[in-house]
């Protein structure tokens, strides 16, 4: 009995292990049956596609599968290319954003400088207008003074000629003319001398005869 008990114990363990393996195999069997059933439906669909495009696949599912694999690789390449292009696009967008910010800052700086120059130009225009007004006033005053000087000069000429005509001696008249021609302002001196001496412009023999 003591020997039969361990043997029986081992047999029970083997039976349990075999039962577990059997259950696992049953599960794998069911899974495989399900996969086969699913693949059968897929096979039927692939056969229908192949027969529908007989000239292209010549009734061979392998060609359809190879075509599918080729398309999968092409699609993967396109996806990778699209990702690279998206990365490049993002980089270009970031560069464009930075460049746009730089241009905006430069535009603000230029606008500020332009405003400063415009203000300076306005000040220069105001100063130029003020100087032009002052110049016009000075020119008008100059013209007025020149006109007054002309009037005074004509009056002096007339007075001098009257004084000279009062002299009885031709030599004296010639001397007066020579002095006037050689000395600036002498004509006014002569006129003032006669006025101070006689009180009025002399006439006839009371002139500058001597």
C-alpha cells in the first residue's frame, strides 16, 4: 500500500497535466477553426476579385497578394514622405513667422523714423516760412529805403542845381561841379552850408558868388 500510494499520486498529477494540455489543445483547435473559417471567407472574396480581374491577375491569388503588398509598401513610402513634407512645412511656417515678426519690427522702426523726419520737416518748413516772411519784410523795407533815398537824392540834385545856378562866376560853377565829382557827400555839404549860411536857399547875386 505504501508503494502504490505515490504511484497513484503521480498518475493523478499526470492525468491533470494531460487534461490541461487537452483543454489547451481544444482551445487552440477552436481558434484555428475560427481562423480557417475566416480565411475561407477571405479566400472566397479573393477568388471573386481575381476572377473579376482575370486579365490583370490571371486567376492567381498570389499575384493579388503581391499587388497588395506592393501597394502597402507604396502607401508606407507615401506616408513617410508626407510626414517629411509636413515637417518641412512646419519648419517653413516657423521661418516665415520669424521673418514676418522681424519685418513687422523693422516696419515699426521705419515708421518711427519717418514720423521723426516728418516732424523735423514740418519744423524746417515753419522756420523756412518764417525766414521767408522776414526776408520779404526786409526786401520791402529795403525797397522803401531805396525809394526814399532816390527821392532825397533827386531833391538834393535839384537843390544843388539851384545853388549852382545862383553863382555868377562860371569858374566857381565848374569848381563846384569838380568837387562834387571827386568827393562823395560834398554836394549835401554844399547844400547844408548854403542853408546854414543864408537861412534859405540863396537866389540871384546872394548865392555862392565869391
